[in-house]
C-alpha cells in the first residue's frame, strides 16, 4: 500500500494517464536554457558530419532538414517536447559515435554534455 501511495504522490494533479511514466524521467531532461545550448551543439555535430561529404553545403542542408524532421518525430512519439528534445540530443550523439574519427569525439562530447546537463539542471 505504501508503494502505491508513493507512486501516486509523484503524479501531478490533473495529469493524463499517459504522462505517469514521463514524470519518472524528469531528472534526466535538461532545462530549457540548457536545451538551447545543446541544440547548438547538435547543429555543430551535424555540420561536422556534413563537412566530410563531397558537397558539404548540400549535405549540411539535408542534414539539418533531417535533424529537424527527426526532432519532431521523436517529440511526437514521446508525447513530451522536452523529453523528445533530450532523446534527440542522445540520438545525435550516438549517431556521431558511429561516424569518422573526428565525429566520434564530437558525439562522445555531446553525450557527456547531455547527460551532465540533464543531471545538473
């Protein structure tokens, strides 16, 4: 009974049932100001990835457009924009880890920064 009361006390009043599991992930989501900085880091990683292609300007435009599409899709799938934004930062970092040598360092840095800002803010 105490476990049930503890679980119910964590749910904000008036929250729909689909939001219950999202509240448990709130310590991992960076604050809005930190998310803005992380979006700039995401753009830097995408542009760094585009620099290795044959047509870097076209690759940058396509990469940024695909990034925006993925950000919107993840936000809609998780039904919370800021949780989707945090997941997008992690996805960009993981994708960069699979890239070339210079991209791996950027991906590792982005993942570390995302996790650190999520825990601290």
